[in-house]
């Protein structure tokens, strides 16, 4: 709808963007528009170039069905069903730099806008994943945008002759598209919240530290990301060398440009396990993914220098993030002292000190719990606290922190407050059947409906006002909201462990 118009129940579902008209559909309280291009299809050598504007189209483009997504392998994770998170793999088609828009069916003007960046280890995920249905946001007066971005080799391999972090550049291009077009869907381009989870949250931290993105969004939410999660150029070069060898090409952009998407996806799946530790840097992803942002200055360090200081920030992690990488693949209960030692050695310059710190902080913890906790902080906790602290040091905007502590009883109660378990609550989808069951993310039994309502409302409140409803995070108190069936504000949770990483 154009600004100033009103809707009735017969209102046309055709909206005219800067590139052309699109026709959506009405589902309940939401008008849904799928597969709207925000950038040109990344073809051939264009897969390794910055995103370009999409050509305008004539007539009305159908936006009533999901479109293609970024080339990727189908992802599974042991005995837990993560298909609502990863989706069904690659839905082919070149024109995949697209967004889905969920807008209130009742219309409205100058509504808060939330733009979501999915996770998936920089190699998987898309707007097609059922976890990212934005209908509840539209129902509650928000214009919600989800987007696809380039993944794997096309998105994040650091190739000589190509710009780095092309997947991140796609997100910035999508934000520009939102700024130009979201008003016709009822959104306020001056009140945009960029939020993401896991790899998507790390990208949000990277966008926060990107000068070219300044002014494109007002607030940011980092759910289980890592403000210290970027590879150095030295580390990234090892991945590039291995990728070139796997493909039998020279490590420069002209050679990669001639390789098919199918071969790029297949080669990416063979890059796991590269040792990225250097004399000066640990592997921030502890071997779980060969792709990340590539920056010689970490996002948290850029934010400490003042980038993103005018953006309100909500940042948090889940209490048992590491369980997702151990429990479903049978590596949790069998954990030994040697496994704890390996987790510490992979991620910290003084493993013995780190382990002793965690033992003192958690005297009753098993080897499994210690291993999971160290992995969680290596992957998410330390980098999230660094980002929050860096941002809070600049008092021009709000900084808030949370810890999501509700425990899923999936996999015989062991999955717990693991990575990604907060997402169904944020999107208010916790009652979906595919998320409930003994091997589903949320486990058997009823999830607390009031928890989903409150989490969802809290994210919206932050998008509307910049205040989620608890005390700001600062570098002295470090106030953090622990979210469970009961919500409890705590100061500097696990301070001793936090200090061990700084």
C-alpha cells in the first residue's frame, strides 16, 4: 500500500516497488509477499562480484510462492530434526537474492520494520525455512522482512580479485532495498531493526561495523552470534587454497568464475576440518565451519572504535549453546577429560587456566557440561560479551543483554537450552507440530505458551522503542536478563568465566 492509503477487506494485494509491481497473498492477519528481488541474479563471474541492482520488470510479478535460494547442500544434525531451521536444501534458480515481506493485513503507516538474517554456518538456510514465517510479527503490527544471501564459496570464500564478505554485502544491499521500498508495505524506513541468529547474527555484528551500512538501520539484535568470529586474511587464505585444490583451479576469481554452482557446493562440503589456528589467532569457529566473515579487525574491535555507536543493540546467547554440537551426534554423554582439554586447546591460548576457571565456577559439572560450556563460549559467549561491552562503552545508544535459559527436553532431556532453541519463541511459532516431539528442537510436551508470547513481544518492544524492558548493559554491572519460565535480571553472570576470555 502506498503511504496515506487505507485498506479494506477487498484491498488489492498489488504493491509497486521501485523495480516494479508485485502481487502478494493474504494469510490470516498478514499480507505476505515472497521472492521479491533486492539485487540482480548472481550469475557466472557475478557470483563473485558486489551485488548489483535488479533490472526493473513490466507488469505484476507474482509474489505468492517461495522462490529459489542460495546454492547449498542439505544439512542434517544427527538425531535432532533441524529441518525447520535449515530447510530442505537447495531450491534451484539464479534469481535468489530476494526478500519475503510480511505486513499487517490491516494496513498502517510508519510501522516498525524488522529485517532478519538467517543462520546456518554460512553454508545453509534460507527464507524458505519454516522457522522464519513472519506472520506473527505482521499480526502484531510489524513489517517483517526475511532475506536470502550468498552462501559458502560464492558468499564467503576470500578469493583474490573478488570483494570479501559478499554475503554480508548482500545483506547491506537488502537493507538499501528496504530503505527504498518498505514504506509501500506500511513500514517506516527510519525505524529498521536488523536482527539475526548464529551465522546471521555474526553477519549483523559485521554490518554494525561496516561504515557503508551506517544510517540503513536504527537497531540491531544479535542472537547467538560472535563479535570475535571473523577469520583473519591469513586463515581465510588456507580455506581458499584448499577450495582451489578441491576444484582443480588456480586460487583467483577468474578461475572460480568458470566453475558451476553444483561443483562449488560439492567442494564446500569437503572443506570441513581445515586447521585454521595460527601463531596469533585461534579458529573462532573451532572447526565447525570453514566459512565466516573475513576481517583483520574483528567486529567487536570496530565497534569499540566507535562504529555502530548510534545503533541500539540487544545481544544474547543461550545457556547451553554447545549441546547442539554434541548431544545429537552422540558426543555429549561420552565426553572425557581429554575432550574437555581438546575443546580448551582449540579455543584458548592457556587451556589449563581456562579449564581450571570453569571447574571452579562449576564445581559439580560433568566432563560433558564442561566441554559444552567451553565450546559455547568459544563459539558465541566470549564474542557476544565482547560486542556488548564494546558497544556499551559508547553511551550514545542503548545496549542490552539477555541469556535464554529455557531447556528443551528433546533427546531424553539432554538437548537443553541449546543453540537455536530461542528462535521459535522469537517468531512465536513454538506450537508448530514440526518443532515439538522427542526428536524435535523443542522436545515433547507443551512449551510454555506465555513464554513465546513474552519473548516475541519483547523483541517487538525493542524494535519499537530501543528498550526491551530491563536495565541497560554497561561495563560495570553488565545487567543481563535471564529468560526462562521466570525472567530474572542478573548482574555479570559467570563473571569469572567472562574474565578468562578477555
